[in-house]
């Protein structure tokens, strides 16, 4: 499906999303000698650069594959292979984890069905296609690792596995925090049933692994209390909870479960108190609180993958809702058919976990991949049972009708929604407008030689295409769509929406010598529609100010460029 969004090309000029392009640049910088703990992107908003909230964890498999292949194939081909193979390895891992859990419950045949359903779970599998090298795929795989841990036979080890997996997911991005809370809630429910080992193993592993990962990936050079990444306040709060439960709960085994629940509540309240005293700004839950209001209005609030299901295109909304709903119905059917209490509780717990993950996915579209993956296990059983019934039905018409219903239920994203998704929510760039659409409007692979031939400098360019400029040329850019560059993003928005003279002043202040735009792309059209008399609208209509002169770009590329006129 990524081939569609990239026009059939698997190259660094055809990334579906700006985050994928910038991830490759981060890996290049690491391999080029940038420090392990130095997460700045110095080619964005120079000269200071931007301190990214990303993690080196996601860089490791990409960098490892490039290092392995580079001596044999050279840097370019090694990168091309890495950006194809690494996402597919994530997809393979997700399929294997779903198949493992399904096979344990229903046998190998159902395991194969579950693996196939992973590929059909569009909100997740789309982010595991070639070129999708950003962090979402790894987080989805870790969510499945946690799922396997939660339904392991050994409570303490299963809880520890879930805790370690989610600690790694949190180190990658705090987007996994809601899932970590949901898993903690399920372990607390099991505590109420008298099974304290789940919660002890989970919280102790979550806290210790978070500490180890913070030291290994962040180091001690930046101890500020960031609200968009795991920071000291998060680690201390988790250690408080993990240590508290490990010390207190074993001493309450002979007491009624309510006593243990009250103790856990007090421990949790203590963790919240620590956070409130140390980093009260993070308790509001808005990692983007420091973003400039105009940047939030124009850019952040248009990031479709961060918006709820009712703000999505109908086709993509269907992929968020239908598979989890199908899986939830299957869980309830399995619980009612259970032969003993243990099996019944298994599927009730699974249903609760699936409901929690689904609610998060309904509120934040990009999180829906986890609920879709969780749904594959019970849904695989449901599909297999339905197919078994079809084989016993002698009425061909009824069979075909049911097949049509099942296809309509499961594949809106695989068939219909790929066209919608690639041009809207799933294929969107970091700024919320479609990078796939930018690719259709501009072929950067054709513009690369012309851009590379120009003297290196800072470009004023769209937030969408900034990362592509970075990975295909030696230039720097004023900003990309990453929220810690809020001031630089504000300058880009002001320059493109404002009058020509304001753009000139912003370019002079930022040291930008050139303007590069993609007139056929969604971002340029968005600005032009919002400000018909603005700078970018003038460029697109041919009303170029006198202080700019055109730079020759291949017509087939669709890219347009201008530089300050030589005096």
C-alpha cells in the first residue's frame, strides 16, 4: 500500500510521512558521529537546531542494518534496503505474536488466521509497510508483547514481561501511556481477585525498566522535566509505585482484597503527589502545552491522526471501529461459552483490555492500531467458526451473502480506504496534510540533482516537505512539523500566510536564502486558501516579489524555487 502512496517507488524521496524521512536523517547523523545522547536535529532551525523528543531505540534496527550492508552495497543501497526491510520485520513480528496467542487458545489453524488479520488491521499494518520507519510500528509490536505477557501462565513473569514491554514503548513515546494505565487497571482487577503477583510483577518491571532505559537512552545530560517524553519525574513516580507495591502487597496477602486495593490507591496518590510537586505542568496531560497558539490552530489541530474517530474520513473511521467491535463480540461469545471459570475470566479480561484500547483509539486515531491488533485473536476464532458454518450450509446464495458481509466488515481500509487513507489520515504528513498527496504533486526524486547542485544553505520550505529536503540534499530548513520547533514553525506559517515583506524579514532573520515550495501539494494549497493575498499565494499565482529570482527546477518535478535576487 505504501507503493501506492509513493507512486510505486521505494526511495528516500518517496517517504509517505515526514517523520519517516526525519527518522532516516537522525540515523544518518548518528552513524555520522553525532552523540548517542545528543538528540538535536541541527539542520532544522539552525544554528541551534531542535532538541527532538525522539529516542535512539527506534534508530537501532535501522542503523544496524545499514552498518551491516554498507560495506557490501554502499550507503545508498544499504539505506534503501533498511527502509524496506525494517518495517516488514515489525509486521512479521506482529503477525507472529498474534498467531502465538491465538494458537495457544485455539490451535495452529486459528493462529494462521490471526496472523492474516494483522495484515488486514489497517491502522496498524499501514505503519508497518516499506518506508514506514518511524516509531509507531515498534510500539504496536511491543503492545502485542505486553498482551502475550498479560495472558501468560505464570503471573509474576507475565506481569514482568508486560511491564518491560510497555516501559520500552514509553521510552519510545508517551503515546503508550494510556495503554500502560489500562494494563495497570487490569492487573489491579486481578489483585481484587486475590492475584497480587500480576500487579507486583507489572509495576516493578515497568519502573525498573523505565529507569534503565532512561539512563541508557537519555543519560544524565538532560534532566529537565519534559512532558512529551519520559523524564525524571516519570521515572521517580513509577519507581515509587513499583517499589511500594513490591514492598507492601506481599505483606497484605492474608488481608481482604479491599485492604490491598486501598494500599494501591494510597501508593498511586503518592505518585501523583510527587508529580504535582515536581512537574505540575505535566499533570494536565497536554504534551503540547508550550506550542504557540497560532501553531496549534493552523498546524497541530489539523493533524488528523491525533484527532478522534468522528473527525476522520468514513473509510478510515470504519477501520478504527469494525475490527475491534468484531473482536469484542467474539470475546463475549467466548466468555459465555467457557467451560470453566478460568476460561471465562480469560475472555472477560481480554474484553476489558480491548474495550480500553478501543476507547483510546476512538479518541486518538493513531492509537487505534493497538486495539485492532488486540482484536485479531478473538476475531480469528470468530472467522474460523463462521467459515465452518458456511461449509455446512448448502444454500450457495446464503453463503455468498455472508461472504459479502464479512468482506464489507473487514476490508474497508484494505480495499476502499487505501485511496482515502493515503490521501488523508494514514498517509498524512506530520503536519496533518497528506504527504502522499505531496508526492503526487511533487516528484522530489527529479528535483534532487538540481537542489544538490545549489550552494548549501537554509531554505524556507513547507513543513511537509522539509524532512524530504533534508534527506535528499545538504540544505537546512527553517522548520519541520515537530512541536519542539514551535517558534520556527510559527515563522514558516507567518511567512507563507503573511505579506511578501513579512516573508522577506523572516527569511533574513532566519538566514534563509531560498524559498522552495510544492504548488501541487496539500500544504501549499492550504496556505493559499487560508490567505489568498499571502506570500505563498503570490508565488503560486506568479506574482513573485521583486526581491526574488527563480531557480531552475525540472518541470517534471513540480518543485518551484526562488532565491534572493543578486544585487
